[in-house]
């Protein structure tokens, strides 16, 4: 059973996320019809402040949750699995809430045919798309043996055998393929605020970061302090997809995920 201190911490975090302003004891009591007196709430606020979970700019101001408090809050709230999600709602809420959403379809098409165009270039035909590359007799023979394999296997094999031009072309294609970004403006604002270098920005915009992330939450290992990245595997428009949501810790992710979920 949740104790008073934990209950009040969760309450003030929820209030802060909803209103984005410091919260006082009387205000919190009124907002959630809390039975404890303002004096009791202030006493717990002090304890939570001493423990590093609440901050106060000056003696007469309300409290705000610290970065550590918000991280622990989302660790507990966002440990769920998604199934089907609605793309239109994602697009709308990314703008409304102020987060950036990166979505990449998880396709692993097989190589089905190779067309030799007058010994000048080759067209590699996969299940759902073609890729054009320069022709060489050795590469043509190599790829003929790859027919029936998935593109990710071909990428790995081409790297192992030193076919680096093929490896680079296929890798770059896979990075950029089927990537959609919603509310790019918010991510670019973050990048400018923290002076991200060009390669770091591109690693998000070309899908490289999405490829590397697994399901779960990411904090300082990926983003500046005060931000969170939430990665989920889900079904969007009939395709298995990986979704990475990036934004400030104070955004209402619980509302976001509740609204986009169709299951």
C-alpha cells in the first residue's frame, strides 16, 4: 500500500505535469481533495526536498519535482507494452504536447531478383522496393548467391566479406527507409538549445538512433538532463514499427500513450 509521502510525491508530480508551475501545499490539497492538512503536506514536502525529490526556488514559493523524481515517476508509469496505435492521434498530440515522435517500420524484405543493365548497373529487387547499384561481375555473382536472403542478412554478409560499397549503400538505405518524424521543430529546438553537433542531429533524423534503441526509457545516456526518450515496438497501419518519443520529462506521457493506444 502506498504511504503518505509517496502518495503526495506522485500527486505533486501529476499536478506539475498538468500545470507546469510550482505547486503549493494548499493548492495541491484543493486540486485533489486531499484529506491531509496543508501543514501536514508541507511537512512531507520538506522531507521530500531533503531527499532530493522536490525543489523550491525560495521560501514562499511552491515546490517542483526534481529530475530524479520525474525519472522515477516515468520508470513506474511507462513500463507497459503497446500493441496497436493511431497515427493521426500521434501526429496531433506530438504538436499539442510538445514532443518529437520518430517512427520506423520494421521491414526485413528478401532479395527476389537481380537485373543486370548492360553491365553498367544492377537493380536489386526486394519484396517491396528496388535498389540500384554499380555493376561489377564479382558483385553480381556474389549477389546471385544472396537471392532469397533478407536485406539485413545481406548487409551483415557484405560487411564480413569486405564488400564495403554494397554494405554502405544498403545500410544507408535501411537507415533512411520508412522513417517518419512528427514535430521535427521541437527536436531542432532541443538541438539548438544544447548545441548538438551535426552528426548527432543526423543520427536522429536519418533513423540511426531509432535503429539502436530497444524498448524502454532513455535519459542522460541519450539525451540532455531533463529529457526522456521512450521506445516501443507497436503496430501502426498494419506494420510492426519502432516508435521513439523524445521530449522534456515534464510532458504528459501518460496522457499521450493513453490517447494513441487503440487496444
